[in-house]
C-alpha cells in the first residue's frame, strides 16, 4: 500500500520547545511533500517547554495559506486527569481549527484499564477534540471496543502515528491492535507524522508498511484526501467553518 497523504494533522514547530522548525519551514516542507494541508499542533501548556497560552489564542496571526498549503491552527492537548481533564480549556480549543488529545507519561499517572478507558471516553465526549493521538502506550491500556466504538459513535478520529515507530517502539504492537479494531469497526484513522522537524513532514514509511500488512482500507484513512479532511472539519456542530 502506497500512501500519498494530502494532509498531515499532527506536527510541531519550535514553539513546542523540543522541535526544530518554524511554521513557514513546516509549510514549505508540506508543499514539497505533496500535501495540501498541514496542522500545526504544538503541545498544550502543561508540557515542559511548551508555549504560553497566548501563543494559541494568537494563532490567527498565521496566514491561512502558507507556501501554497492550507494551515490549520491547532494544538496537541495533554490529557492530565483520569476524568478526561486536559491542559487546554474549551474556551481556547473553540478558537482553534483542530485538536489532537494525547497522553504523555510525565503528565499523568496511569490507572487501571477501566480508569484509562473512562479517561479516553471522557476526552472523546469533548466536542472540541477531533483526534485521539498516539494511544498505543502499553502502560496506559484501555478497552479497545469501548473507546474505539465511542470514537465511531462520536465521529472522532483515531491517530496512527509515524513518530511512534521511532521514539516509542514498545507501543507499536498495541498500535497494530488499534488499527485492526478501527478496520473491524469502520472507524476513520488519521495517519500523521507527529513531525518535530520539517524534514519529517508527510513521511510515513513505517505506518505505510504496517497498514499494508493489515490490508487496511484506504477509504478509512481520512487524510488521504484534503477534501475529506475539510468536509470532516466543517461538519462539526458549533464550530466555525474553515474557508
């Protein structure tokens, strides 16, 4: 299976503190990679080195189109409580185009499978969360049928993350299980790079190989089509349309 992404919906700029490229460099790399859309999703405010809250409330300073690529203003919000609490308020998320919500070990203590499942379900119930990010952490196990079933019910997206293969290899086996469950239940996935430098934008060789081995249906990969991404974003109730 050859994947030609048209959108990369999870990337980081140097504003995240541990990434290395500017928004313009990321957009330029996206254009060179054949993308039509890039989401700039720097870490929420509880991550060490993350930008100030004002960074996110001022993101409309970024042009909607940079280097020929549509720019989505977003964040990777950190899940910080087993009640589904995140470090970005709904008031801020409402102003952004897209929100990836993820668990990062330093910011939350894992609970039981039942507690972790409730945490992810609470996050998916949030109307301002669009994508459940890299949820394959074997130290934060959850019930796949419950969480991915709710994602289908709530029309949320499950991420399969290229960066995981590089920095979280112990998560890969669980990511395979997640992808299989998405295929079984007919849940959209987003294949994202989680790029922390412009050279990685749009490059997903490891995910491509994994999904090929699973014979994963391309019609369930949201970001193979820019039109499908914009249709998804613009159908969300209570959100402004992205022009």
